[in-house]
C-alpha cells in the first residue's frame, strides 16, 4: 500500500507569498529544506508591495502542472492568498492558525496547500504547523467522499 501522506522528503514543495508574507516565507522555505523537501520558491523575493493573487495563482498552477507535490502560501492574513489558490479545481488550500488546524486540514480535508497569515502566526508556531501539516496522513474513509465533492 502506498503512503497516504501528502509529500515525502525529496519531493518539491511550492512556496509563495506576497510582500507581507515575505519574511515568513523565507523562514518556512528554510524549514522545508531542513525537513528534506525541495522548495520551489515562486516569490515574491522582497518586501516590496505586490499583489497576492499573482502568487497564489502561480502556486496553484505549479501543483496542477505537477512541478510541485504540494504548497505553502503566505500573505498578511493568509486569507487573500488562500482564496486565490482555491480558485483552481484540484488544489485545496487550508488557512491554518495552529497545530490542530494544520492536522485537521490534512486529516479531514486532504489539503495540498497550507496557507498561513504572517501577521497572525509567529514564525516558530508556523514552523510547527508546517511539520504537522506534512506529517499528517489523510484519513480517507467518510472524508474521501466529501473531498471529492470539493472538485
């Protein structure tokens, strides 16, 4: 039986942010590397003002094009970039704010993108959430039919 986890060490994980999420993106990118993943940094590459939808769409497209197994999206609140990512069928971004929501996003919703708000969640907590997100298996069962309905 194959491992039901979202991604394994060695897999490419897309990561993107707007200007408000730039610093946290850099921190989470380093954490992905430390966990054995290969980050695909889609930008932004500075704290200069940019539009979060551009980066959310790029992240979703990287997953749809199979350039990345999963993703991490960051903006000031996490809300805007998660909306942009979720405009793409087959990509499921979950806005998480603690370890429990990171776990449930994977376990119940088979989320393939973790979205986080840089102005909401401190970096140490975001790193813990990242570890939990990628370590949690999708439960399947009664949740599988619900996820299928998401498209």
